[in-house]
C-alpha cells in the first residue's frame, strides 16, 4: 500500500529538513508517493485609483516572479528527493496561488488530498521576527487539522527508531495506528513505547499500559520483535520525553494531540507537552496525530 506524503516547500533553501528527513528515514522507498506543495503569495493589490497600464503590468510581472520563485523551489526539492533515492514517477508537484494564509492553504490541501501525513520543515535557529510573530509551524500546531503532522527541525539523519508516547487518549491510539502504517516494510526502525508515570502514581502492569499500542502496531503488520517498552517516572512529562528522545537517539517522537480539552491528562498533554516538544525537541522529527 502506498504511503502518500504532502511535503510543504518554501523558497527558503535552508528549510529543507523535512525533505531530507523523508529521504533518510525510509529505506523501502518503493511504497512512498510524494506531493511537493507550494503556495505562492498573491502579488500586492492595486487600488482602483492607482490602476494604469504600468501598475497593472508591474503587478502581473510581480505575480509571474512569485510563481517562478515557487517553481525554482520545486525543482530544488525534486532534486533532493531524486538524489535521496526516489524515482521521478514517485514525486508530484503542486503550486497554487495563495487563497488564504499559507497555513490554511496547507490544511485545506492536506484534508482534500487525504494524505497519510503532512511534512513541515522548520529552521533550527529562529530569527528575531519569528520571536515577535508566530512561525508558520507553530501556527500549524495551534490550528485544527485532520491529518498527522510531521515537524522536522534540526534533524539528525543518522538516527533510527520511533519513540511512541503512550497515554489514554483517542489521539494516541490514532498515532499508534499511524506509526504502524508508516513503518510497514521498514525493519530498520524499532518502536519504543514510552509511558510517563507521575511520581507517586500507583504502578500498573506493563501489559495493561501498552496493550493498545502493541495491538495497533501488530495489526499493521509491524514485527513484534521490534517493539520495546519503557516506563519512566517524572512530573514534567515533556522533559521526561525529551530526555528519553536524546538517550535513545530516535529518528522520530510520536505523540497524540487531543482536539477536545476534556481535562485531566488529555488537557495537560495537549496544552503543555505537545507544544513543549515542538519548541525544544531537536535531533528527531516530531509526529503529531490529528
């Protein structure tokens, strides 16, 4: 079964971590289909009182320049994928003139195309304006989306394995299913199931803690021999996950995202842990469920 990824592209040549992560992560590339997606900004509006032959011509030329810039970004991205082992027939291009914001266009395309994941690259060092305004990826994290999102920031391409964070939410179960699906045929990536228990929380038998995750992985054909379990204690859930991600040098950290704030652990995980991982996780990609 093909795994269809939407890979967001920008004109920023530095922001190609997402492209390179996909190339490095998948060993069995034959089952992967990629769509490169770029939203070209609208040229500046021309007010009625400003309209003239010159202003309309300049506006048209500005629009063409933006499209050409997008095409150059596409060509560069396609080159990275072909160098990374993908075949030309596996990579599609899609450039649109921006209809809404860049984020809304990506969300709309991600939902319309029924992609298995949307891959987002991000600069490792934020510029000053990124501190003053929300970056595109952080805006995406706060938005509602109906697809798994991969955020790639300062990725170490030599890493292997996925750290799947276990909790009691439906979002986690969707992520467990996603991990199992994505890893079909990928035997170089073991999965470590991590459950973070608060200090003083009564211990549970590992079979009960991990049964849903193990079932989801096995139902997708993932080998049982490549599943590991780990229980850590800590009141700071995000810091505990970050510590384990660095210790195990995983290629990806997979977490659920709770759409409804229902209180308790679900609310804590959405409002605090997921965003903390987005801001602090380096070396590994962050996979967030819908």
